[in-house]
């Protein structure tokens, strides 16, 4: 789905300024949501054997994993506080960043690539006794 553009491919503007401009156009998401999506993207790309473009589903799973790692049972609450209520919201954030030349996309990439990647309620559920996550329980990976 996405990869970061090189600074030479976009205007020299601080990321904070770009995010502020995006938020003026569409105030649904907190600035932290944009920063978090970019952090997760970097994590996913760094985990690959070789650099390549990643899919919306891959990025969504990377965001989910990072949120659980950093925020544990509060992951869904934190994301919702930032305005993120489903994986389609990851897509809206990504496409805002694409429109402002922070990220790039291929002709095949669409917002639908992010729609319904996982069930938000179950994906962030953490069993406080076993420590397993909702999606792991669904797949039988406990």
C-alpha cells in the first residue's frame, strides 16, 4: 500500500506542519494518529527482508501489533481517542499522507484495501488472565 516518499520528492515542510494542514482539512483524527501510523509503517518496513511497498492489510496488522505492544489492553481506547474506530480509518490517514506527499502509493492501491481488515473490538481484546489477544484466540494461537 505505501512507502515513504523521499524528502527530495516533496516540499521541505516539517511533518508537524503537514499534519496541522491535513487536520484543518479533515479534523477527524488527532495528530498523534498520523505520527503513530508513520511509526507503524517504519516498523513494518524495517521488519522486511528487503524494502518493498506494503499492502493496506500489512500496514493495518502492523498498526495493530504496535498498538498492543505499546498500549496493551488500552490499545483500542487510545486509538479511539485519536479518532480511529476501524481499519478504514487507517486508510483515511494513509491517503491524507499520500495526498500531502508524505507517503506514496501505486495505481492499484485504494482506500478499500483498509476496509474491514480485522474486527476492531476483537483485535484489541486482551485476556487479562492469559495475556493472549483476541485475534490470537480467534485463530487458535494461544
